[in-house]
């Protein structure tokens, strides 16, 4: 079982651990709901060092990434980030990721821990014909500090001015890489650095009573924010257009070739499914795998939870493209009414529905 460099700290803080894709990670430190509300209303710190960091260096680094990503890094300025997916030749999603552009010859990619072998093999296979080097940064960790008070707190603790670091941009200060990105739907930052430096930041945050946040609250936060989880809301069997991710397939530059471009062009025209938000209007809890029924049409809940912020049961569901307004969900073989909604449910402390 893999452990992050902060495992001992989690243990001291009373974390309950779970196996997350081969990593022993904290699911909560006592109360998942309290942790969730800390991030929505105040501030919380996450250890996300189980995620993977890949750096790409070389004269054809941008050319390579324009080919392997569905989104186009060519439109991104230096010191900015871009969300994208990578797919196989059939258009199936291998992973979603964030790419950070230092300049045309230097990029950083952060991807999910559960897909490490597939993503690494994908990059290694496709990089061979490009003048570009792939470096897996296994000696670096990642902390996420998320919540409406994240900017002022980080500025105070680290003596930084983050006012110029806008959403999906980053700065490099000394040995720290700080990006205004996250997986919660709140304002926040992710900090990449050497283990020793991040341990100091973690300890400083804990000493200032900033709440540590486990994977449980991370999941309820991202569901409220309408964000996909790889392996749950999207898999290799799903294409971006049926996963609420058609916006990360960029066809604007007709000269740019990228993996599965022709296939994704066809899928865009013929796609029959969509990923939506569902709100349970009766008593019960939505869970992944439950069936969505509307007449003779069927869909499925991909992620379901109780929303601590909304105090309602919500979920993500993949349904036929013509399903809207309302449907039924089968819970213990009993049909209960759900409202079909556009995502997200919550963004920056506001209910969006």
C-alpha cells in the first residue's frame, strides 16, 4: 500500500484511512460534514500527494501536447493552466488532467493516481516521434488549500501576494509552484513542492487551526461542484460529449491534428447521452448505480451523495440526451422523483439551481 509523506501527520490527527486506488489515504478526521462545511464557509487543507506530476521539456513540447490532449494548449499563455482529457483512438476517456504552461518548451501535467500506469504508457508511446522529454516527478507532493479565505490565509502564512494569480494561472516562488486551481467549486490553491517544504506548510496550517480535509469531504464537495471523478462519472467506455466535457474538445484550429480528432468529430454529431445533475425530491439518498427511468428510457446515477451545503440528496447521472425536467430513480426497486438539472449545484458558496 502506498502512503504519502504526510501519513504520520494524518495518523496523529486521528484520521480514518481507506484504500484509494492503492493509496492509504484519510477519508476523514472525525466529521466529514464538518470538514465539508469548513471548505464551503472558511478554509481547509488537503493532502493530494497521491496524484501524479509529469513534466514535459523540449523544443516540441507544445507540439506534442497539442497532439495528445483534446484541448489546445496553443491558446494558453505562459503561467496559465488548461483543463483537458486524453482519449484513446476511439474517443474513450483515459483520464482528465490539468496542464500548466511555463513556456512553449516547458509544461507540467497533474493527473489522477488511479490511472498512473495507463497515463504514463500513453505519454511514453506517443512522445517517441517528438523532440520532448517526459519526467515523472515522484519526489514532489501536492497540497490543496481551498475555501473563501484561502487567498488571505496563504498570503499571511507564506508572505506572498497572490492578487495577480487569477483562476487557472500559477506562480513559482522559490521552490514552490502555486496554482489557483482546485476540485471543490470554491476559490483555492494547489501547492506543489518538495516534501520537506510542504510538511512545513502543512504543520503551519494545522498550528493555525486550519482544518485538515479527507477524501470523504473532497467527494461531496466535487459532486456539489458538478465535477467528474474518473472511473465513476467517466471511464474508457465514455466519450467527452456524454460526460459534460464536450467543451474541452477544441476543434477551432482546423490545422491541428490530435488523437481521435476524426472519431470525436463524428461522436459530437451522433452522441446520444449527456451527464446531468439530479436532485431527489423525496426522502432517500442517491447512490452510484441506481437506475434513472423515464417512460421506456433508462439512464444511471454515476455519483450520488447527501449534500451538506444544500441539505438535499444530489447526484450526477448519465441519461439519454432528450431526458429533461424530471424522471424517476429506482431506490430499493421503488421509483422516486428526481429533478434533472444543469451542473453545477454549488459554485463559490452559492446554490446555482
